[in-house]
C-alpha cells in the first residue's frame, strides 16, 4: 500500500479559490487587485492555526523603516516553521510613496496590513493575484505580462498550481497560444506523475 505524500503549505494554500474575495482598487491609470488582509489571515489560520506574523521594528523601535525621504514596513508570516518576509512602501491612495513628513499612523497601519497579506500570498494563498503587479497597465507592457505568465505556466510544478494560474488569467483563456501552452504543461505534469 503506497503512502500518500503530504501536501506542502504552498500546494494547500494555492488550491484555494480566492476569486470571490478579490477586491479591485481603481486609481485612474491602473486597476489593482488585492485580497482583504482579514480574509487572507482568517483562511491561513483556518488551515494552519499555529501560523504567526511579525512586524519588524527599526533600531529606534518604530514599526516602519525610513531613508529620511519616505518609509516602508517590513513584516513576516511564519507557517509550519517557514517565514516569508515582505517589505512594502507606505503609500497613499494612488499607490505612491508618501513623503516622510506627511506619513500618519493610519498610513503605516494600512501598509502593515497590505504587507502581511502579501507575505501570506508568498505561502501560496492568492499569489497569482500579485503576478505582474509591478507592471504598468498599458499596451506596451502587455507582451511582458504575457511573458511572465508563460514562465509561470512553464514552471508550474503541480496540476493545482497550473490550475490556479489558469483561473487567475481569464482574459487569456480565449488565446490559442495560451491554451496550447497550458495544455502542453498539463500533459507534461500528467506524464511526470504517471
């Protein structure tokens, strides 16, 4: 009798469909997709109740770090002994860094919650939502975004990871090259598991 291999944290969390919990923020030039920090933390704790988070303080005991011009927060989320750390600028409603002398405690708190959510995503929960977030939403970067997705598909290690990529890129599902790439990787993964 073969023993069933225990799924990794990434495999478990990346299988969770986050699509009904994705919120979109329209800041004019781009639309940013994100998960609510409370929902993401709740789902993580449901699956891994011993998970913890850490807010890294600077040398002066402040919960943000600075270069004298702007600021950022640093958080970590530990699941099953593995910590992923995320640094995130303290930003305004347009997702631009705020000058140090204009930062409020509310701005820092919001950055911490966003950073924690992204640290949770590094463990697998909704990671696909943040793919390509560093790319401006204009036509000249469409090819770059597609290239990033191609790399993600080619590097998918499990069927669940591949399915997660498929679900998160609905706009490309009608693209014949994307369908072919997805189908090819699907067959490679099936052959490898046979």
